[in-house]
C-alpha cells in the first residue's frame, strides 16, 4: 500500500498559528475536564471518604486491568446548564479481566449521585453503545435516585434504562451491578435487572421504598438493613448473588465474575501491522486552522493517524473535495472518507456512495473525518442533480451495516453532517476535536440568510427596511449560532461521545475499533433505491 508523504512544515508561521489556536481550545477543554474529575468538589469528596467510601474514579481504577486505558464517554455532558458538568455519572469503556466492558458509575459527590436529565441521556447512550457493539455492562451503583424537581423530564424515559438492561441480557450480553450505596426506588431495579449483583455490607441499600415511605404507606416501622441491606438481600430475598465485606472486596468479586463470562468477540481481530505513523501525531495541532473556511488537507491528518502512514487512495483524481481510501488503524482494516475542501459536489457524493458500497462488500469498517460546509447550492448544481446525488450518499450511509466511527475535525454543517455519518445516522462512536463546529450552517451565513429574508419580506409588504435593527438582529443571531455550534455546547447535549485532543485521535480510533469488533462486522448486501 502506498505511503503518504507529508509536506507539512512545522516551522511555518501558519502551522505555528494553528498550533497556538488549538492549544488555547485544548486548555479550555482541560479546564472543563478538571471540573468533571473534581465531581462535587473537595468538600463533598472528603465527606464521602470519611464515610469509608471510594470515589467513583477510584472504583473504576481498581476495577479495570492494571495499566489498561479507559475511554471516557460524554465527559462534558450538561456543560453550560444548571447541572454540574459531567452530569453526576461516569461512563466509558474499560478492560476488566481481559474483557472490554461499558462501565457506568454514579458519582455520589454530586447531589448524592442523583439522576438529572443529562445523567439519563448519558446513561442511555452508554447502554446504546453496549448494545450496538455487544459489550458487557458493569454498573457501579450509588445514587440518591431521581432529581425530583426535574422528574417530568425523567420519569417516562428513565424506564428505558431497565428496558435496555433486560434487552442486553436477552441478547446474551452480561450485565453486572456492583452496589456500593443507595439504590432506591426505581434505582433498585438496576441490580434487580442485571444478570449479576454484588452488595457491600453496611453500605448497600436496595429497596423500592425507604423507611419514611414505608411508614407513610403502611404504618410499618422499618430500618434500612431489614428493608434493603446487603446481608438481608444475600440471605433472605436472594437479590444479591454475592456479599462483599467492603468496597475492595466488591470490586474483586466483580472482576472474578467478569473473568467467568467466557466472553468471546464475534468480529475479527487486527490483521494488519499496527506500526505507528511515520509522522508525529503532535503535529496534528498545526494542521487544522481556527477558521473552518480554510481547507484542511486530510492526507496530512491521515499521515499522523493510520498505521505506517499507509493509505491506498480510491479515485484520487475524481471528486477531489472528498478523499476516500483504504488503511488500517492499530491493525484493523478501515475505509476512510475525509472532507478536503468543505463543500460536497455531485462527484463527491457519487464517489462516496460507491466507496461505501465497496466497504460493505468487504466487511470493512468506515472512518468519517468531517470538515464540511454541506452540499453545493446554486442553479448549475441544482440542475445537475445535486439533490439526487446527495440522496445517493445519504442512502448509502443510512443502509451501510459496517461499523462507522465519525470524528468532526473542523466543521459539520447542513446535510453534509448527514452524508458524513453524523449523530442521526448512528455511528458506533462519534467524537469532535476541540476546535470543531456543528450547526445547520456557519454563524455568518445563517445570520446573512436571515437578513436577506427580512429585507425581502419588508420589500414584498411595502414596509421600510430598518437597517439598524437588522444589523443588531444579525449580530445577535451570529453570537447565538457561534455559541450553539461550539464543541462544548454540542457535546453537552450528547450529540457526540466526547471532545478530544487531536493528538489522541489514533488512540481513540483504535479503542473504538476494538470495541466495535466485539460485535459481528458484516456489511449490507442489499440497499434501497438509488435515485439516478
């Protein structure tokens, strides 16, 4: 396979300017991640420790295999909202006793681990990842239940958690609950619906109704231990499969249970040499400019991401605004679709459609590197069939069955987001560089469109056009779209699975591909109607 030759000059002023801009947004990202790791803050962390409890990240660190990586998901959920960034729960993929598992851990230092609307979204996304990739699930349970003031946004959809746990079990995907503290009311069904449950002595409290509710409902005087303690559930109710004397023992038992799953991946393992790229991944910081309107050469990105910088390009002279071709990442063969100059023309759409069909023929996963402003508009292009050609590409993306992994490295606007396997098209994983933007279109373009529409409306109705008011409205709209297209705003609403440092792109793709290969990797042989 041909080897990419980089022409990037790290001493160039443009490179250094791009690098400085990336480092600024990465510093912003790191500051937010520090807040996520802090949970409810030192005061609540210390109070938690004094109760003899481990913090959620300490539990995860002890649970996963020594020195193995942990791919955290949706880290900035709830950013910019009234809720604590991170949404009082930790989710991710880690290796436990040699098995890749989805781990869902409540953070009891944040409002007692209570579930708010963003906690729910984050939990459901983690369970979706487990289901589509066939990954066992480990719940680290300690939660005060629902955030009652927001119950109207929680109650109906929260039942999906129990639905998904039982669906995973029916699929033969193991689920495990390690109960470290409160698991009350609806939360009691998490250990109840998992295949395995381990409860910690003196700490675990699993009941549908606590002592106050029981008193109100029945008049009975009851205590926590008799209602839902680990000893009672281990000896009397049978809810608990294992009685743990403390948290360390609970984690030990959990690791033992996973080791006894006799788990096997259904997808093939790596088949290509997993040698590192020939070029330094740190140079990715100097490739992407802060202005999404400036093109990015995806060959330079791929040269720092794929194995050995090897890339077999498909149709290199046709539809050159989209780069397509074959490579491998950490030994897993992949097909790549990467935007080169932002706009997708008819040629790019048809090229993408053919390439996706080929990937499905050979059961090859697809990597989408988004940096697109959408499909081309204008009389010539409409008459040339851009709608039909864009529909072909979206058809191919929709019906493709091989795993898709999408990374937004610059911009993801308009229907280009759909054609490049955006969130609505169910990629197995989707991440964004910290500089990325996502919206229906760029802020200036959208504000300009609104201004033109306002001017035409005034003219058609015979009203005077207020230029000053229009300028103020345009500025307000630009600011709104800039805010709402920001990578943090987007990931806060779980429109992707996390904002990442560009230097981690290869590692994250490798971990995502490995997780995806826990499931069968097989392409579709029959597609829908392609508009000709």
